[in-house]
C-alpha cells in the first residue's frame, strides 16, 4: 500500500539519521528528509479528507501526528480546510485570514522558516472556533498530543541533539523554503469574490494550479503540488493524482522553475479583488463538518 510504504520510508530515513555519525552521510540523508517532511505535511492534508488510510481511526491518528510536526492542531485544521473547499477564494474562505496579512515583498521567501510557526499559529487561531461541538474532545486530544510532541522534542534535543538537528530542525527549514513556492502557487493571482451559495460557487479548476515536480520528488511529497487535481477531485487518493492529471485534457500544469519565474515577476500571492483592492475576510461562516 503506497501510504504505508511512505510512512516506512520516513521511519527508515529518520532511523538512519539517528544511527549514522558520518558528516557527509548526514547531509546526504537530510536532503531527502526535507522532502519527506513535505510528504508529512501533505499527509496531514489528505488525512483531513480521510484518504490516506482506509481505516478512519488510523487515518486520523496519523494526521494528528503529522500535523503536530508543524505545530498544527489537526482537528482545527480540518474544520478550516473544509470551509476552504466550500468557499475557495471568496470572502468566506478562512485562508483569507492568512493572506490578508501577507507582505508584498518577495523577500518573504527568505523568511519561510520563520513563517512556518506563524502560519501554524494562525491556522490554529482561525480553525479553533470553527470546530463543531461534536469534535471538541478530539480537538483537545490533538492539542494534548501537540504538547506531548513538543516535550518529546525537547527531551530528544537534550539527549540526542545531532539527531534532532539533522532529522527535524534542518530539514524543516529546507522544507519551508521549498514548500513556500508550492503554497504560493495553490491559488495564485485568483481574484477574491463575495461569498455565494454553494450552487453558485465558481468551479474549482480555474482557481487552482498544478505544479509538476521532477521524477521521484512528487512521490516523496505525496504529489502535494497537484492542487488543481485535488480541488477538482478532493476524494482522490494521493497516488492516483498523476494519472488523473494525465487524463485531463483541460489541465495546464507547469514546472516548479516556471512558477518561480512567474512569482518573481509578479510578486507574492495577496488577498485582492479583481480591481486590485484588498479583500476583507469574512469569518462569520464557521460551521464545520462533524465527520
């Protein structure tokens, strides 16, 4: 099963980093670890949709663990993300609470490692009150795991600092610089419009981009950059996304480098109307799925 194989690769690479003591080997293992953390980030995302593992309990447990790697409460993120799918790039899209605060300078790319905890804080802040009553115990359990994970990292940093540095801290920084571009690409230069009834919502295809990574990198990141495919088919398993992309005659994917050139020319993703004026996020729609 591809999802189980991915988790096995993450555990194997992390174990190797903990075991080896040769500097060049550590560097060699740290680079794929950064990409695997990208895959863990996407694991958090696909677990929200219940498609990473078929067993719901195991799926949510893996999602909770992976979300904690990035300081995110899985249940709060799930509530936020469901609303994002319902109201993509509208005033009711909770992502507006993040991008409305974005700086206009391209230098923010360099600050990606600092932005990572900042984004996690705002995801938790926005998503926390969106959790429906029936999910609040799970939200508290996810928070308890986040605290436990932070304590475990602190203990590990004291007793095995080299392992924490090369298996988590350095890969996390490298991942943040790499993933910053992919996050910017998701709904790049899409105009924000007033919220509309679901029946009148814009089709997801024109609102999203697909970024194609070189052979092998897509698997390590669980094909996270195929965001248009995901929005058009949110229930699709992650390893089925490339096949669906190839079968779509309307798809217009671009390479990572091509999007970087476009981003450098046009600047960061902002929360703007069609006329270029700032859009104001509307957080009044806070109902969630009691899934």
